[in-house]
C-alpha cells in the first residue's frame, strides 16, 4: 500500500504537446509486465494440473521450484508495478488513484497452498518496503501500510480460499459476489482504517482515498491476473480467439486514447460512448479474460490522461482528490464484470442443455438398437418359424383347395410381416451405415423407402468424404430419414430430390419436394418432434438446419454439418450418439 501521496518537484507540468512516443514506450512496459505474469501463470498451471480448467483443492499444488518462481515473481511485481505507476503519474502532489501491490499479492496467494502464504507475504512486503523507502515515505507510515496490507491480504485470501474450489473464476454472479465481498469490500474496508493513519491527509479523507484505491486495484488487476491464469490453465483456445482479442483491444485502445488523452480543448465527452461497443464485445464474446484485460487498458489511459491534465478528468495537471476517476473506473469495471458473469452463466446453461440433449439422443439411439435387435433376433425369427410351420401345415390340406388357399394367403401375410419387421429394424438401427458408408447407405435407403411409399426419390451426391466420424454420419442419416418421412407423409407429392455433397470442412444435405407446403412458424409445426429432432442433432454438431416452405412450392430442408472439432475443450454431447 505504498506511495499514497507522491510529491515531486513543485514545478508546473509542461504544457507541451502530448508525447506519443513516450506513451507508447510506457504502454509497452505495461504489456511486458503482463506478459511476464501470463507466462509465469502458464508455467504454473502446466505444473499444477494438466489441462484442468481450474485448481481444485484435491489437486496437488506446484512443486518447490514452481512455488519459488511464484514467490519471486510476485515480489518483483509488487516492486516494479508501483515503480511503473510512479513513472506514469510523475506530477507534483499527485495522489495515486490505484495501489497495485496488495492486489498482485492476493492473486499470487491463490496459486500456492496456504502454508506458503507467510513466505509469499514476507517476500512481497520486502519489495513494497524497499520502494517506500526509495520514495521517501516515513517509517511510521510504512508501518501503518504494512499492517493494513497484512489485514487486507489475509481477509481477501482466506475468504477466496474458503469459498472457492481453487483459483476464483468470474463466470457466475455467485462467484463474482463472493469475490467482491471478500476482496473488494471487506478487505479494503478494514485495511483503510489502518492505512489512513499514514496518508498525511485528514483521517476520513485519507480513509476514502485508501479504500477506493484498493477497491480499484481489486476490480482491475486481480481479475485480470486470475482470469489469465484460468485461461492458460484451461483448454487451448483456437487462434481465431486471440486474433479477435487483439482486434478488440486495438480498437478499444484507439478510442480510449482519443477519449482520455486529448487536451482539454479537444476532449469530447461523447467519445466515451465509443468505448461501449468494444467493452460489450469483450463481455459477450471474449469472456472474463477479455473484459478484465480491456478494463486494464481503459484504467491505464484514464489515469495517464488525468494526471497529465488531459481527458475528461483533469485538475490542472494534478490529482488532489482522485475520487471521480476511481468511482468512474470502479463503476465501469463492476458493470462489465457483472455482465460478463451473466453471459458466462448463460453459456454454461446452454452447454449443460446441450449435454443433456446429447445424452437423451444417446439414450434414444441405444433404445432403438435394443428394439431393432429384439425385432431381428427374437420376433423376426419367431415370425419366420410361423411361416415355415404354415408351409408344413399346408400339406395336410391337399384335398381341401379352399383351406389350402387360405393357408397360402396367411403364409404370404406372415412373410410380409417378417419383411416389414426387417425394414423397421433397419430403420431403427442402420447397421449398413458403418459398412457401406454414408453415401451408399443413404442411396440404398432412398431406393427402399421410394419403393415402399411409391414415391420417386432422386438421389445425387458429390465430393462426400469416404471416411466420416460415426456421429457425423449417423446424425446426417437421421436428418435425411426425418426429412424424407415428413415429405412422404405430409407433402402428398410424387417426387422428392435428395442432394448430398461435401465441402472443405462440412457436409451439406438438401431434401426438396413439390407438394403441399406449410408455415414453419405455425404453433402446430413448432411443437412437432420431427423438426425439433433434426435441429437438435445439427446443433449438437455445431451445424444448422434451415426449413423453407410455402403452400404452393413445397418444402426444402437444408442441413449444414461441420466436420471439425465439435465443442472445443469439452467432450461433445454427440459423442453419446
């Protein structure tokens, strides 16, 4: 909690133009620091749990070498980050709006087991005390600050360790609320009663400065460090995610630069609204990692502009009371962290629903296989036995022509039943799909259903890979079955066209008829299980089913099924089907 009020020479700040190169150099220094933290966390997470998405208490904590790396990294960062902040806000009589050291310390405590906490705290306090002595803070004030840091770090770290199963994640309102209670509210609240004695301001004014400075650090720095730790420890993200993150941060930095570093004459408050799309982008698309990093960018440029007399928060080049900046940044950070938590909760609910749907489809397929086997191996065999018995029984009525014809008719009906049972068995469990492949199985099935329903089915295919994953072949075949059955049953047409073709990374299916159409938005249609089943099967494969229909031109059902990884980092629900 070092450097509460930092005083330099009494010279007025320079009124020269904004030095963009110097700002770029300082921002590069910030990036280097966070890159160091990120790689340290990645190294840490690799040794702590192989590919797990979080740090459960049952997983062993890092070995001695990794723990030593964490301790040293946190101690160095607790010294270097405040030094960087001092460089950025080097103006006369400027109050630091953000105190980073304790926020970094608490983040580090989350990555080691509790018995290492005293060592990590002592190492961090060494860096903090060294910095305070260098900038001329009195021994008495340092004592108050260390006492306050100790209280705050222990309250925050104990609460987070007690109520989180490992490293905190900001993916739900409940998790965010627990984090805010201990790290953002209780820790800074009680610590401010001690640190206010060392600030050198009126006690309650100092309490307010201390409290808000720590709150700001815990809603910006700590979430960023923890989110990147969880991010690097979890499933590997595709390259497109990082490209999107880089694009979003570049746009946010550009507009934040315009909004917070323009001179007072050129500053336009309306530019603040330009930040909203980029912050919403991060919250909706990039998760806690994206939004926490975005908040760091906004915080950095806001503070830099304010202490240099630029942007919407200048006070003649100094900040005597940083409350306005602190409240603005705390409000923005809290709002978008809450929004991100809500979005992540919805994503997890959607994933859970996908898993449940996948398991239901799996159960349906297993039940179909069971019934198909019983029909083929049990019922079908008994029906065949009845047919053979009737053939034998027919010989007993050689002198009775009428009885012989009736037995012959009965035998033919039994044979037809046996044939229908075989057809139903193949419908329920298309075993030929694995042996013939999707194209031949689909073509053969279309011929059979066309003959049975007395409908002309024109089948065509091109560029379909010969080797497909079972779940892709099965889901595509089931969608084909349902689409053709719907056309035969409802369209009253006499011709159906089925087209199956492959793309670079997907399978396409189109089933068209020229019979009676329907309104896809009608309530009676939306309640049907057939169309819903097609859409769910495609969605589980991250594909789509589109339905185009009208009363005069018939119906066209199109399906697009990707061939790539189904759900990154998780077992796909379609693995169950």
